[in-house]
């Protein structure tokens, strides 16, 4: 994901780390798709391993909130609303 840094650089951005092999991600993805109040960036960890590694993502699904390009808070291992 070559534009990741630009996508998280301004304001509040929710980054959703997911994978096609993650059962919890299949449950959470439709809920993430409904979010309209904040910018959401989806990172497929199978395709963007370096981004996941940079932020220490070890379990999925994983939500990380950025504020002006910096990690602000995490919601790890989310499985439902």
C-alpha cells in the first residue's frame, strides 16, 4: 500500500488490519464498511506485511486509530459491534 502514509497524515483515521483468512475479519468487515463518521483505511496484512509489522500487528482483526499521522489508540482483536 504505497499511499498509506498520505492516507493517515491528516486528522483522525481508523486503520483496519485484516486478512482474507481471518474469520473475525469476515464478521467485522461489513461493520467497518458502515462507518462514515471517520476516514477508514483498510490494510490487508497478506499484501502489506511491512505496514502490519511496523505497528506490531500480531492478531486480527485489529483496529488502530491515528491522529495526524501518529498512532493514538488501539482496539485489538475486535470480533463484533
